[in-house]
C-alpha cells in the first residue's frame, strides 16, 4: 500500500464528509435554482434531482457518523439503524429516477405516470432482497450488505442511466434554443453521472451476493489505490460543477425573455403611438371631410334657394353662377350653357367673369376657348379640363381615378367644363376657369368635389324649374284651350243655328206657306194643288237631308254603330267631296273595336287635323293611316301642303296652333303621344300613338285603302 492510499484509508471519515458535502451542495444548489420560472421542462424536473443530491448527501453523512462511532466507541450498526440508512439510500436513487421520468415524459406529466414506475422499482428491490434473504440464509449483517448491494444494482445503476438519458435529451433542447455552451455542460454532467452510476455503483461493499463477492470496493481500492467513495465524491463534485453551470441557462433564458418583453413593450408602445398618430390623422381627415361636407351643403343649399326663387330661369342661373365663382377659390369666371328644347341648339344662359366678344375692348380669346370647351363637353358627354400648356383631358366626373388624372397633370388646370345632366341625359355644361393674369391657383380635391356637386345640383334644379315652367305653361294653355273650346262651342252653335235658319228653316217656312195655299187650291183648282203637293214634298225631303247632314257633322252614327274605321272612312269621303282635296284612308293590321272614349277622341283628332288641312295647308292630297297593333293604335294624318314651323306658330299664337294643341291635349288624355312633323314647303305629318287593349277582335283585311 502506497503512502497516499494509506493516508486515504486513515482519512475515510473525511472522504465520507467530502462525499456527502458534494451531493448535499449539489442538491441545495439545484433546489435554489429550481425556484426560477422557465419554459424548459428541465426547470420542472430539477427539484427531483435536488432531492437526490440532498438525500444522498445525508446518506453519506449517516455512514460517516457510523464510521466515527465505530472508531471512537467501537459501535456496531444495528439492524434498525441499517434499515433506516438503506431507506435513505433507496429514496435518493428513486428521486434520481423521478428526475429522469419527469424530464423524459411528454407534457403534461401526471403524478400517476411518475409514481407508478418508482413503486415498481422499489418493489423490485424489496422483492430481490427478500429472495436473497430466503436463499442465502445469512447472518443479519450479511443480509444488510446484500440489501445495500441490491439497492445499488436495482436502483442506483438504472436511475443513473435514466438520468443520463434525460440529461442528453435536455442538452439537445439547449442546442435547439441557441445555447450550445449549456448543452456541453450537460454532456460533461452526463459523463459524470454515468461514471458515478455505472462504475461507482458497480464496485459495492463485499457481500455473499455475486458478483459483489469479487467486484467490490476492495477490488476498486486494489486497482486504483483510492477508495470508491472518493471516486463517487469526485463524480458528485463534477456533476455539481457542470450542472450548476448549466443552470445559468435559466438566467440567459430570463434575460432573453426580459429582452423579448422589453421588445414587445417597445413594439406595443410604438404600435400605440402609431395607432394614436393614425387616430389623429383619421380625426383630421374626418374633420376635413366634415368641413368639406359643411361647405358643400352650404353651397348647395344656397344654390337650391336661389334656383327656387320666383324669378326667370335665366336670372336664377346667373345668380347661381355668380355664387359658385365667388364661393370657390379656383375659378374667377364661368358660364352655363344649356341645350334649347325648341331649337335643340346649345345656348348661353349665364356668363360671369368672361368678357363677351361684343363688349368694347374685350379679349374674346378666353371667352371663345371656354365656349369651345363647354360645347365639346356637351358633344362628348364627358367632363373636360384644359391645362395651361394647351393639353385637353376628358374624363367621367364620377370616377376618382380620372379626376386625379386631370387634377395632378403636370401643367395647372386653366378651365374645366362639367356636364349638366337631366335624367341621365346631358342638357348643358358648367364651365369654370381662370382669366386673371395673377391666376394659377391649384385645383384642390375639395373644390373638384364641390364643382361636381354644383353641376349635379344644377341639373336637378334646372329639371325642376323646367317642369315647373312646363306645368305653368300647360296650365295656361289649358286655360286658353278652355276659352277656345267655349268659343268654338258658341261658334258651332251659331253655325248650326245659321244652317238651320238658312236651309232647314227656309224649307220648313216654304212648306208652311205652301200648305196654306193648298187649302184654297183644293177647292178651286185640284190639279194645281197636286203640283203644289209634289213641290212641298221635295222641300221636306231637302230639309230632312240637311238635318241629317247637320246631325252627322255633330256625331256620325257610324262611330257608335260600326266603330272608328267606319266613322273615319265616312268622314274621309265627306271631306274629299267638300274640300276638293284627294284624301284616302289606309288601315294596317287587324282592326278591332276600342273603348268608346278612345274611338271618339281619335275621330275628333282626325276631324281636327283634316279641318286644318282644308283651312291652312293648300294641299292637293292628304291621307289618314290607321295602324292597329296588339298594344297600341297609331293614326297618322299627312298632306303635301305648304307646311309650317310648329314652334314658331305656337309661339305667335296663330289660330291653327290652337287646333294642334287641342290634338296634343287629346292624345295626352289617352296616355299617348303626339308628334308634329312639318317644315315650310315640305307638307305636314301628325302622328298620334295611344296604348290600348283590344275589347274585341274583328277580322278585317290587313291593308285597306279607301279614297276618292
């Protein structure tokens, strides 16, 4: 035995103390480190490893006190004392197994999954010990030695292998999280644990149980010259050093979590500031939109009030145009062009800022350029903008992208023309521009929207104004037509009275006088009375014929008995005979009876139209076309006369125009339409179309021509 080995044998108490201190320190360090919060499963398994270290250290100190008692007092451990020591040793090994199971089991781990394997290992150790006691039949001290050996074989070595496996799994986890240095520490810790469990627990105390009879602590001392307890203590110290170093991963993780939390906090603050800025920008945008809407509503309300004023439409449009030019900062001049309903030409309705070319010393170039732009706007039915460099851009004002193309063009906008629409039909244009030398103000999005809204408002207001004027004009026309109708009734009564007086009355007077003369002739000269009777009979027949003609002129019996076609046919023949105008009736389609009011109105229209032909047209030929369709009836009266200008005749209030207005009003009463097509020297064509539902269908030839 060399001096070092002899010294270590003499200092076995110190070896046990170092052995126990190493494990106790390991357990205490792990117990303190296990209190840290971590996402690693290793942190939740550490307490079991700490229990192993503390309990195993207590076991070694327990043996140290036994050695001290044996050296100082010759104390021999009793069976109960050794049973307690073995229980402490087995508990430490089971705690190491609990560490391995806790770390290897997938989350979440239940207590049942941990305690059942531990109970199995403890039961295996107790069963092995009981079998050895029964088989060996040894003395109590030898049985204690066998139980100690079996605890290391059945519990110590498997627990060390399980713990080493768990540590190797954890070192891979550290590497995956970017902590390779702590993974290396666990590798060294695993090496120490394997050496402690496999080598240190294989060399046990001598006992009757093989292989401890030869593979024991005595053999280890002979081979290496140091007690196996010192080797175990060295491995425990090595485990403590590298395991404590590996526990620094928790601090790194905590720092990372803190950095991540700070980064998230900073990101949250940044997001909050950005959200606040966005909210501020949105609030500013909403305020701007509210201001724009208020300005727009104020402008449109003012325009609406002006357009509703009881003045002429032209005066209203001039006031509105002046209000628009003064309210907006972009334009300093403008004009409103409208399509005339009578002439269908574009006419100037209002002018502000632009100098008319008829003014003395005016520059008509700007006026003419603006007028051309407005005319192009109406012709193309698109908004137009002219820029300072002469470029011309057309666009639809409803589309924001096209507005932006006009507004953001490199050269400033000089003049812009927006279409004025009425029921999706362009009826004019609003032209706004800059004519002053100090102009050049940009066209903002706000003003662009205001101008588009003003043009839209103009369209609706002009439509309402025109409808109001039309209603007023129609009311006036109806009043005048009523007056004319009353006059016509009186004239017709006078005509009937005159005809009755001149023809029928004269005939009846002659009959009365002749009858008085016949009274004396019958007695004096019967033959002369007979001749007088025949002459009176001729007078009565003529009077009856005249009376039937007057009644037929008032309302032909054919209209009630045979219908519209027969009545018009009779009237065409009568008209041709009286007026010397070659007249014919053409019927297209399968004719059918109409409601009485329809047939009466259509007959009166034909009567009125032919009367106008006889009085004013100076025509040689005329025709009446009756066209029957399933849903409507169309009547066309045409002639080859001198023609006229309908708008001019109605405007002058000529007598013939009242007949034309009467025809139009009759057509409207039936829910139909009336078109008058005439030009001076080109004849006249009046087309009336009314919707009807046939009451009864009557088979008539598809095309019938009646005439003189």
